[in-house]
C-alpha cells in the first residue's frame, strides 16, 4: 500500500510547492491592482472646500425602539471626513463654511448633501439585534479660480450593518458606524472621480501660465476699515474725558448704525459726464444715550470726492431715532471723462459710542474697453435639436420688456432680443410646436397679457407630461419688509403694486398645474420699492419662491440675486446672464461630456461665467442663483435641456523633425483651429 501510493503523494507535494510559489506573486499583483491610486502623484492644486448649508445642518432621522423619531447628525462627520478624502487627490485642501468671494485659491470644491435615509425596522419595545442600512448622497462641484465649471458629480453611498436595542432602553446603538460607512463610500467615489477628471488635470497643467490674482484690480475695504477703527476712538475718548469732569456718572453711550445706497442715473454702474448721481443715507441710534454732532464724511479719489460734500451733517439723534437724507449731484465733465476708484463713507460723532460703525465702500468703474466682437462666440446661431428629448407637449413662454410706458422706468438693453432668441433656442432644441409657444415683447407684455398667459392660456396647454419653459428679461421690484419680488410689465409703475405681476402669483399658478417639470430663467435688474427706508429693504426672496415639495419639479435660474442692475454684454449683443445661458445651450455646459446638458450643468455654467465676466470686465459682481442648489437633491437638476457639444480636446501631437536640407513645409489646414 505504501509503495503504490508514493507516486501520488509525490505529485501532490510537487503541486502544492508550485502553488505555494505561484500564489504569493498572484496575490501581490491583485493587491497592488486593487489599491493602485489614480495617479502616483496628487494633482498640484490647493483648492478651498466650501460646505453648503445643506451640509452644516445635515441630519438623518429614524425610529428608535419605542417608535419615537430620532436623528443622527451628519454635519461633523461630513466636515471632518471629506477634507481627509480629498487631501489624497490634491497637494493640499482648505475647508471653509462660507465666504463672500466666488472663487479663491487654486479653485473651489463646493460640497452639498442630498438624499439621507436610514432603513431600519424595530418592533416596539423588542430588544435585540436588527439589520440597518444608511444611504447618503453627496454632490461635488469643482470651479476653477476664474469661475469655470470643471467637474460636477452626484454620488450615493451605502452603509450596512446591525444595530442593538437594549432590554431596558429604547436607544439604538451602532448607527453612527453605519452612517460613517455610507459617507465614506460616497466621498471615496467622488474623490476618485475628481482625481480622474481630465479637465481638472489639464487645468492644473496650465498653472504656470495663470495670471496672479493679486494683479487683478479689485476693490478692497480692509485699509479704509482699519483706518476708520483706529481713528475714531480718539474722538470718543476725548468726549468722555470732557464729560467726566462735569459729572461723576458717565452718560450712556449711543449705538449708531448707518446704511447708504448710491445710484447713477443710467444705472450701468459707471459715472459719465452730465449724469445725475443720488446718495441715500439712513442713520439710526439703537443705544441708550444721545448722539450729538453726527456727520457722514466722504473720502476717496479726487474726482469722486468732488461729487459729494466732504461732510453731510445729520445732527442730534435721540435713542431709537432714525434720520434720513438724500443728496443728488450731477457729474460734470472733467479731465477724466469717467471717474473711477473707491468712495468711502464714515460716520462720526462727538458722543461716546458702543462701537464704531463699519465704513461703507463704493466702487466706481471705468467703461470697459470693448472686446473684439470676432473673439466673442455668436450665440444667435441656433443649436442642434435634442432628438432623444422631443417635446411635442412642451410649452414655451418667453417675455422681454426693455422699454416701458412710464418714461421714468429705466430701460433694459437687449431684453427684447434676449426673449426672441431664447424662444427660438428652446423651440429648436425640443421641437416644441408653434401653437404651444407664446412670446411677449415690450408693448405686448402688459400686466393683463401676463395674467392671461400664465393664468388662462397656460392652463389649457398642460398635462402631466408637459415641460414648461419660462424666460423673463426686464426689471423686477423688491418689496420692503418681506423681500417679495414682482415683475414689471410694460405698463407697470413701481409705485402701483396692482400694475406689477408678483412672483408669488406665478408660483401659485405653477403649483396648481398638473405638469411634469418647469424650467424658469430670469435675467432681471432689481430695484427696491419706491419710498422704502433702507433698513426695510431685505434681500430679494428668490429662494423662498420654491417650496421643498416642488424641488423635483421646478428649476429656477436667476441671473441676479441682489439689488443691482444686471449687466448688458455689448460684445455678445445680449444680457450677460442670458448670453451664457444661450452659450451653455449650444452645448458647452456639458461638463461631464456625456453628450447631454442637464439643467444643473446649464445653471452652474452660466452662473460661473457671469461672475467671471462681471469681475474681469466690469470690475464688480453679478451673483447668479440656481434653485434648487447643489445638495438639495432636486431631481429637476438632472433634467436634460440641450445636446452636449463639449468634446474632449485632442492630444497635441509633436511634429517630426524636418531634414536639415528641406525647405519649410506649409501648415496643414486640418491642424489649424480656433
């Protein structure tokens, strides 16, 4: 028996030896392949991470062992774990919760949180071990330092495990670990896709050619603020010392605050000869003491300072008192046709104060030099249709009001042309029938025309498969106290609310309609309601117009969220925001290059480009708004709106060296491009 089995044993031993020698190599190879990073070197960028409010307030609810609703906070886990994941993708990252600037450092990674869910079923008062699943959706957007959108992805991560409910307690133990796993899963996937982004790596490769941010002209309030703070206390201290000699009990200090608005007649944010300039000032004493000899001083470049009195006396303010004053001045011709620079307004008093009010700094720009129109892409050329998204039941309403019956209402350049071109774009892309399109221009856009269009005509055209597109270019008014917004029709008068069409009214119409989606685009200049005190003018209530219940149905693209004039882009022959909406609809907003422009991509692209051009050419801000924003989880953000036309750039191929004795060859026309 031993003799016959020996050859078999020998073969088995030989096979085991070979297998033992082979497996370590295979195992190492597989291990290395599974953990191989996207690149051996991190991307040489140091972006800033901005967390949206959806992150800093995020939590997920569940039912505990007694059937009570509990929640697990996600904010701390997200804010701490995401920078760690991204630190392996870039050479460095910095986290911020909020900022006034749109772009900083080498770029910005905007992070939002969407879907949050815990799947857990626990019978009431039944201790034991139960399976649980947590799902967390995270969205990341990478914006270049100039505002260009380079990356936009949304990913959901899942965590699974078991939780324990104690015998004498309703508390559920073990959920935090499962939630952490879900967050890690989503953030790991997004970090990997960021590292694989060709656009971000191409952007980083061009870093040596970036223009230094410090070289760009931009207003700064740091120096005036510091100077004002260091110079004011001396006045307060002197007044206090004088009063202390007369009385052993020092008087109660005042607490002053002030607001100011400066408007130029043309409302283009540039000063020109023979143009009137109006400054409105409101000063309030919120302290317990009287404020004496209150004055507002103006300081700035000589040409600017000459437009305003050096001192504007306000007088005495009793506790709780408010005083307002308005000054109108005309810009006279000077050696410098277009005064520019910064004007700083400060508040002074001889009475002791609780704190020094912050100076108000206003920037006035020079008319930008016109670009060569040949360098600005023409957006009046129609884009390709989106055949896979043919919309025979679509509805288009396009309104452009650039002139008004009331001559006191300033006109809006290009508003009519914006509405005409946008309507044709949407018709071409979606194949919407002509009878389902309504265009209202200037005199055709009376208040009753808006009412008839939205409240009667639209209702007859829609059903549960309808996609509604609404575009409005013109003016809007912000109501004092509430921030409510009203569109100004051709016959609208700011002082007559009945002649305006409120945004709430439009929202209520859409809410009652059985529609599938609504895409709304607004390129509007924002004015405060006439006669309102500056303290009564809140920020325009754009975001409150969309309820949480409608975030999957309505997408609002707003070119100007604040109280200011929307820029006219003369080189593009459109409003600035509208130009970049049209440019995005031509296909360049297809950031992920999947062949389709979705609503979220279009708005983010137009928002970033509008901010960039406003900063670089007009030397100020125009802050656009996308609702629902990143991290709100709105399904409407992934609604397709155009065909993509953003192909991956072809790699640059080196030409072979020419023979030494050959003449120079003519350039190949196939390799010459814009």
